[in-house]
């Protein structure tokens, strides 16, 4: 499989495919693919935690009058994540290494370890 396709696939199922490519031969030895895998794992791991907080915990904490605000905030957050997901896949497929602020440097450090 070509490097750009493997890099794109690191993002397809979020942190799950990131983990898959991090342990699969020969991809686990390619620094560029490892970068995309780590960035996917960290980014979508954080997104998963935020979505769980928004969808489960906050519904029980916030008063009923705030539910509509939470509903729309969740929808907007989901659209932003969808756009970011598509952007990251396109960048990876085009052979570009887009470094997400804060997350990207951590992924680069892990990929070079």
C-alpha cells in the first residue's frame, strides 16, 4: 500500500485505525505513517472524551432550560470535527503533514521515538 493511502487510512475510523497502523508491519516503522497514526489516536481520543462528556454527563448536570443550548453546541462541535476529519484525510492523502496545534508536536515526538 502506498504511504499516502496508509496515512489517510490512519484517520478513517479515528483512533481505532490509528492504533491498527501503529502496530501493523511494515507501517509501524514508517515515521510519516506513525505521525498520522499518533495524531489520529490523540485527536480522536480527545474528541471521544469530549463527546462522552457532552452527551452523557452534561445532560444530567445542566438544568432543563440549558438543554437546547447544549444540543446546538453539540451539533456545532460535531460539524467542526467532521470538517477537521475530512481536512486531515485530504492532507494525509496529498502527502502533506498538517500538524494540529498542541496535538501535532506530541504526535511528532511519539513518531520519532
